[in-house]
C-alpha cells in the first residue's frame, strides 16, 4: 500500500484518536488500546499537502501571512497545521472527532467517575451552577464538558462558543458560534472574547465555552457575576488549585487594572465548582477531584473537596470526602431539601 494510502487509511480508522504527521515524513498515531505508535509510512511533502486538502475539502487552508491554523476537517475532526518558515515543512496534527461523545452514564460504565459523582454533577448542571472542567492535555475535558452540557434543560437557549467545532448537543435550541482568524481577504479576527461579549446580548439561558485560554476569562467572570448562570467551560491546568492561578493570569491578560485580591474575589463569586480530570499511567482518563469554591481566606481562594481519587495510595474509585456543599444551605433557606444520596460511598 502506498504511503499516502496508509495515511488516509489511518485517518479513516475509527480506532485512531490522534494522527500526527511530521515534516520529515514520519507519521504517528494514537489509539486507546496501544497509545502512541509510529505508522509504517513516510509520505512526501506533496503527499502531505494532498492529504490535507482531501481532509479539509479545500486547498486554501491558510496563507503565507499566517503559516499556521486551527481548522476543521469535513468530518468535524480538529486539524492543526503549521508550515515553513515556522517548521521545516508541513506539519499536521489531527484530533479525531468521535462519532458520538459518551453520556455521563456511559462515562460511569467506562470507569471515568463514580455513579454518585456523575449524579451530583448532573444536579449541579440542573441547579445552574457555574462549573469549570480542568485537566491536562488529552485528559478528557471536552468529553466531560459535552456530557455535562447535554444535561442542560431541553427548553434552554444554549450558546456554544468554540475555536473549532467539537461539541454537538442533543437539545434543540442550541446556537454554535465560532471564532475566526484573519483570512487572505483581510477579514478581521473574531476572538473568543468578542463572542463572549456578543452572547450576553443574545438572551442566553446558558453559555458553554469549549475552552477558556485567553482574556475572554475576564468577560466570562463578569457575565457570571451579573447573573448569567450555569456557565460551563474547560481550562488547561494540572490541579484544581493551579486552575485558580491560571484563571487569574488569563484575567490579567485582558488588561484590566484591578488588584489581584479583587480578581480573586471575582473568581470566588463567579465560579462555583471545579472538576479536575487526570490521565493515569495506563492511559485511562478519570475524574480525580470535584471541589467547591467556598470563599477567601486572607488573600487565598479556599475550596472544599467533595470527591477525590488518591492514586498514590492505589485508589481506583472516586470517593466522597464527607463534606457537604455550602450551596445546600442556600437551597434549604429557599425551602428546597437537596438530595444527599450523592455522597454515600459507592
């Protein structure tokens, strides 16, 4: 089989979750069963260009003024391209879009989280809590975000904001908004921050942001603090605590002249819960921590763990910590008795 055909076959293989093509012609694939391995193929640069055009359905993926781009394949897969002079040749990284992302129930059956934790997260979505899903690269953040967003009300007006389209929700009243890079015709960039500002004028019942990675964080916090409830987003971080520090940094990127203590106070009043995912040594992706933001202690954001997974002690199950969410007190004052079954060990 010619090398270009091997490349196409790997792209079409449903077992392949990521495909990496390097300038020297080396090709690596990642599967859930075997992890990352080298494909026995060495396509030439013209072959790579032809493959890329076939995947994207166009030959005008990006121009010389911007030799890199985040693009979408015809099947919805996420495609990152980088070319000379930034690299020695055409470099392509493709994150395959699954035919269907798993539901919370399916994630439980896959061992990604416990039933109690899944039920609790579903309850948070129903109560319109603002939830931040955090983790490292390929830890399953978008998959969990999709499962949580699918639990939003069937009659809600949901606005989904993304750089590249990865989410597909089952609800009927969903609007999908995408950022735009400056193109060859000179059209202006449309950033995620621009989209966040505009969605506030579009009567959203809920806003879902695929990934928070820049100054749009400041506008999101403002939206949460002025009554936009039930926001869901992901953030790259290696722990729940690190996520708070990263969020502070992203807010500072917005150029807002605000003391760090004031930024932290805004985070505390805006973000309700953090869900931290990790990728274990065996390649499995698991929810490792669910924490509630509880307030400020002097100048430090305080949080309370509700579910934890301690892999250092050989733990394989997500366990409730014994703590009860503070927002339960608010519900009781409203005459609502919140369920406690979530926090029974299972």
